[in-house]
C-alpha cells in the first residue's frame, strides 16, 4: 500500500495556546508537533509516524483543561 505524507496541517487555537501538527520539512515521512503558549518559546517534538503525532497532539490539546 502506498503511503502519502500529510498534505495539510492541523492547528487548534484557544486562549493564546496553539497546537499544530505538520509534515517535517526535510523528511516527509516524519511529523512535527508544535505547542505555543502566550509569549513562551515554541516547543517542538518530532514523530516517526502520523498516528504517534496525532496521539501527542490530542494529549497536548487536553492539557489546556488542567
């Protein structure tokens, strides 16, 4: 089965917090999760697969509730 890289990104934003998933710039088989809050530096995490990146995305987005 052929696999295609993520052709689009995911971005959720609420109350100064932004969580994004996008394809890696150099390796289209990897994904980058970015978390930005207020004036703090952007935190980046790299993932080897899209399911891993989406799972981390969901966990980081739920963090805003606590």
